[in-house]
């Protein structure tokens, strides 16, 4: 079977939407990324698989010196960080924390659903490559 992996085009979006719709319990169905974020796998001219990489930001390393806690410096920095993310058209900001109540004040929510957040740091030579069958 000959598979061609390529960047998606705007004309591919109906096929991508149909693929995503096959998995309503696993995949977000609304507000799909634009076609420029997608790759597609094509067999005999038919799109049979898709994947998107979105611009997602991670908020991290929020810290204040103990002598200055209570002055809301971290609040101001988180607000400015989120403002910058919006100006850069970041669609989602994620974080990992042991103080969720602090970040909930800014609108962050704990994911209580069946989805699991997973992380991969790229560019460090540690990425694995599963064998193709």
C-alpha cells in the first residue's frame, strides 16, 4: 500500500472533519485548527489519516522571592504572560502545578475528563520512533 504524507490544503478540510467526526468521544469536534496546521496521509488519493500541530504555550517557572510574596507580582506576571499568548494567537495555554487554586483564579481548569495530558520535550534526542508494521 502506497501512503503519501503531505501538508494539508484548505480543500482537505471536509475530509479531515469527517475523520475527526469518527471519534466524537476522543477528539475535540469544534474549532479545528486551520488546514496549515494539519498533515494528512493519503492512499489512492483518499485522505485516510490526519494530525495537527497547534501553537500551544506552556506557562512555567512562575516564582516570587519569599521576601516579596503577597505583593501580587506573580499575578501580574501571569496576566501579562496570558496577554502575550493572546497577542501571539496562541490557542491554548497549559501548565503543570502543585497549586491549582492559584491558577484557577485566572481561568485555568483541572481536566476532569477522560483525556490525559502527555508531554514530550523535543530537540533533546530522546524521542522514540515506533517500528512501522
